[in-house]
């Protein structure tokens, strides 16, 4: 399926390069603001730093993070600054899941960390010269995220341990994409990295939490943008 998707994308790009008609000729000049929507998938991960308790715990052998694909849905507001720069805001709903597996000397246990984020990335987009109906771009900026399903400050049950994370995350983001101009709209496949900069660990005294000193949230986003 992945090979088929790549082949289809290459065929579309090839047809756009061969095309003689420049679609949406004044898209980047006729209006200062454009709107659209975005959908895609994401892969979330934790970057962590162990506390001294991990190294003192001889029964715990290792910790693994398993990533699962999530869903991203959002809106786009794009403000043009001249020919090459845009300022973009993409308020989005992001569903994600990470599973943390603790391997002990005699057994193992996996805890699921599910999140429902409201995210507000604010990004600067730098565009290349337009070649026919194609235009390459790079992006970078910052993001605020709030996790509605955070278990921080919740009452803990010793029989059902959790790894709780705080609801607010601040991140920096960077990525690249390709603007493809069609007759009625602009379509842009994009890949983007998101790196959390604040510690989101909600401390607790059990082995599932106290082995960590810090936890940061990282994401890879693969998105399809549609703008008109």
C-alpha cells in the first residue's frame, strides 16, 4: 500500500511538471489570507532521562517506548508576506498513543499513555520559486499543546499503575513540503518534526514513574493540506 501511494504521488508530480497551464496563477498574490483544512497521521514518542532510582533498581532491566499511528485533523489560516514567506496557524485536534513497556527480571508490564491534544502551531513558511504548478517549501516555528485526557494529579490506584503526563506541552517544529497547484485548490503533502521543550512528567513514587527524571514529547507528522 505504501509503494502504491508513493507511485501515485510521483505520477501526480510528473504530470504537474509536464503541464503547460499554470493553475491558480495569482494564488499567492491575489489575496493576503487563505484558509483550508488539514488531515493526516502522526507518530508520537517520549524522549526521557532516567533518575538515579532507575540505576538503583536491580530488578528493572529496561524500558521501551512503542509508537502507534495517530490521527490529526485541523484548520489552516495562511497570511502571505511577499513572494516567499507565509505566516501559518493550524489549530488541530491530535489523537495519539504511546505504550511504555517495563521489562523486569521475572516479568514485564506495559502501560498505555493515550492523549487527545488541542494544538496550535504557529509557523513561518519559506517557499521556493514556483516551477509550473509545483513549489517546494520549508517550515519552522513553535507550538502550544493541551492534552484533554491527561492523568496528571489524578488519584492513583496501586493495582492499576499509570504513567501520568502533564497536560501542557511547548514544542518547536520544523519540516518541509510541496505545494501542488490544481485548478480549484492547492494540495500540499508535508512531513514535520515536533520536539517538546518542557518536562511533562507528573512525578509519583512508584517504580513506573520515579525511574524517570524528565520526559519530553516528540512527534512526526505526515499531513495533507488543502487550501482554496
